[in-house]
């Protein structure tokens, strides 16, 4: 059951929901409400009540005990203490095992929202929304004989917000990226070395260096003299080229994207009507007013310039939007720095002085300096002006929408890859996301494990972290263990920054272990693709916590480092340095499957806790009782995966395999399911 409660007037529709729900007036959304500004909601938690959700957020699967802020942020240095990441995913699910009380709340507001979940007070859950309006959706379980109340509530929510994006099948293959591939030869070298090492590869990425002076929708022809031929040559190798697109448009007369945006009024403006300017990669830049439908269509159409070169995948970045400085903040900092001249910098003044050079980065006052202009819905010609901070959290989502709607027109018969950094619930219908600038650390590997089910709750099924870590330098061991997790994650991309060590799988010497681990990804592809599509179409979760399947198992409720993948798999990734294995909890009898170099061994295990040994060149997973998991032979890329000869592991009697051409846009299960029999 879904109820909707409306408080105040939101300045704009967020686009999060697709199902109409009448507003309630005779009841309340569980907790106590103060409908003033800021709006607040307060609820007293039971001692054993768990809180799931919030999508892309630090800390555990159970979010109780910390404070989180939904404010799309360029979190360049993430840590356990980072309150805000790149997405705003205001869905929470509360569950008490002792009373079986279960409900979810979605706080639909485009402005900053704070979730204090028993942080200030150990028994209070407080939500504060700083915007002018918020709609609260309360979802309670419906009777079901096939799923737990937790799964049922999230399924209802997912049906409320609409079907999750489904990428082309090749986007489930292994992908290689690096900020630092500067030329066409760099790209060809990466593909050549993967092929020479016998390592599979489906995509290679272009970061900002492919552009001419970091200008969107341009190609530097001195570095990439024939992009169309490059894309064609790599396509013949089964490899796709995926470029980055940033939110900021360089201020430069004669650059046609800039000229068109200025001429047609498509850029965000300051209060006085002048164009807002902020520094990003190309220096001073403007931001397309992506909340304006006309500007959104205009910006999206620019992707055609690259699709005409043979490109069929994109990643949108810096779209919180990220800003290095504004003219105003830069002037304020220079003035402040000048005030220190001639001073005796003591303990107080020195520590006031030292952070100034970075203080212009993504400043809160800069987000209050510019406005969006929306035409009235009644066609009267009137324009509604909204200050950006009131709608900040939906800016990146509208960039994803802009690209998605344009790519559907450009390519009506073929899916394209699209994922983004910034997001809001609703953007999951248009593309996936990755979790931003993580680090080459074991704690960030564990963080991905904890973050994935929460993102699935919010509708983002096609997601993943930068494998190996974006910042710092990965070790061989860390990369192999991260790849072993990546075998099961939809977006499997190795990505890192220019100033760390080379992180390609061939860069660590002997590649046999990498070939083994990557081989499992392609062996699992029939299962991964099937389970992903079925979850997207049904409103289910491709990845979920153990609690969703075992809500009365006290131990399973508290497990934070194991995940259920699709209908039949449990994974327990290794996330500690120099570990030979780890302890695993099995809530029921399962089949232990060990993959090593293409060889498979199986062992039946009863419910309970075990220590399992996992060599670096092996991957271990478990198949639930009564389930089957199909495996193919490893392949060089997704197009070479053999669906005709599949080995099924597990104790089940059948499996429903989903098959299509890998590109079809109008996806349905009808006519695309094939029943596989007993192994």
C-alpha cells in the first residue's frame, strides 16, 4: 500500500515517480511532522529496528547510528566520515524483526535533506528538508506468499518510480578506463595488450584528454586524427569506445556550443540576468539550464556529434554540478589572502590561511548565485525563476535525462550505454551510475559491497565502483580481489587517475590469475544478464542484503559483507589484505562453487558458519538450495559468449534464461525466456 503526504509547494517536479498517488489528508506518515521551513519529521525507533536505504551513502547496509546528508557533492576524497556523495536517494526502509513492523518512506524533494538516524539521539530518527516543499510516500507491505515484507515494500516503491534502465548486453562485459589515455595510440595499445595477454575486454574509455581544450562534444584531431576509424577498428575487435561528457561548457567565442547556448538563453543566469560563470576543466564555463526542457533537448542533441563517429556509450561526469571556483569566490579568496600580507601568522591565523587555496571548491554560496528559468506549463509565456540551491539535487539527473532522451531519438532501435556521477531517484529510468572518485583501499572495496544493495533499493541496478580504486595506486592483490567482486556487479569497470600506477590487468606481470578471475565474468554473463533484466522488469533487486530473504534470521539481518545476487547466488567477497580466505555465514544449505582457471569444483554445505580458503586466482560463490546457475565458457567479449552450451551448477531442477539480441529497446520477457533443465 502506498500513501502520499504533501507539505508545502516544491518549486519543481523532480520526475522521481511515474505512478499517480492521491495525497492523504486524514492521517500522518508515521512520525511527528513539523511542516514549517525547514520541514522536519521525527520517529522513535524500536530497539531492534534496522534502517536500510539511502542509496549512495557511506557506512553500512544498516544505516542506523549515523547522520547522512542528501546533497549531490563532488566528493573528491571519500572517507567513512563523508556525509554526502554524488547522489540524493531519499528512500529509507525500516524493519523491526521482533514486531515484524516494516515500512518505507521516500522524501521527494530536490533540496538538501538531512537524515539523522539515531545519531544525535540513540532512539530518534529525524529528517530535515531545507526546501520549500516535500512529498512523503509511505509504503507498507501487501500480502505476499512469494517474498518477504522487505522485498515487497521495495518492489512497490520500484513500481512507483518506474522501470530501471537496461543497458546493451555488451555493457555487462569487462571495461577498461584511465584518466591519462591521451592519444589514439594509447587506446590502441590498451586493446592490443589485453588481446595479447588473452584477457577479455568489451570497452575502453576516453577521459577528458580526448577533447579539444576540454570542450564538450569536440575531438582533438591532433591526438585522435580519425575517431571514426578508431571506433570502427575497435568494433571489429569487439571493443566499444566510451567517452566522457562534462556538465560545464567552455566560455569561448567561436565555439559553437557556447555560441548557441548564449544566443538561445540556454545557460543558467545570475539574479541580475547575466550569465553565471564558474571554473571547471576548461577554465571559465557556463552550465546548461537542464531543468528547462528546451535547453535539455538542445544539450542532448549534441551527443549526435559523437554517435555519428561510431560511439554507442557515454559517461556523464562533473554534473552535481562540480565547480572549482566562481569569479565571486575567487575574488573573495584573493582579497582574504592579501589581508595576511605582513602578518605574523600565529597558530590561529596560519590555520585560517592554509585552506584558502581550496576554499573556492564547490562553495555553498556559489550554488546560491545562479538560477534556473522554467517556462510555465500553461503556455502563457511566463517564466518561473528558481534559485539553484532549491533544486540542486536534480541537476545531474536532468543531464542524464537529457542524454537518454536524445539517444533514444538518435538510436530508436538500439540501446546505448549511459551512466552518470550525480543522480536523483528518477534518473534510474534513464541511465546507470558509478560511485565516483573512490580510492585504492581495502575499506573502499568493503564500502562497495555495502553500497550496492542500497542503490538497488533506489532503482539504480546498473551501477558499480571504480574497480581497483580511482585515487592512489592499487596493488595486484587488491585489484584481483576487487575484480572477484566485480564479477557479479553489473558495471565492471577498472578506472584510475593519471597520477597513480598503471592499473590495467596486464600491468602487474603474470596475467594468469587475472585471466582466471575475468573468465568467470563471461561464464556468468548468461545468469547476470538474465537476472538483471528480470529484476528491472519486475521491480525486483538484482543485488540485495541477506535480510531480504531471511528476515527472521537474526544473524542474517546483521551480515554486512555478504550479498545475494539474482535469485540463486550468495557472494562473500574478500576485502582484507593478505587474507587466505574468510568466514562465511550460510542461512540455509547451499552449494559451494569454486572457479579457478575455468575449472569448477562443487561442495554441498549445510547452513552455518565456515572458514573458506580462496586463492588469489580463484572465486568462490554459493548457490541457494533448489536453484540453478548457468555458466558458459569464458570468451574474449560478450558477443562471443556461447548461450547454446551451458553448464548449470546447483541443486535446482530448472532455470529461466533470458535471451535477446543484446540491443533491443522494447524489452519483454514474452518470447525471450528459455527453460534450462537439470545439470
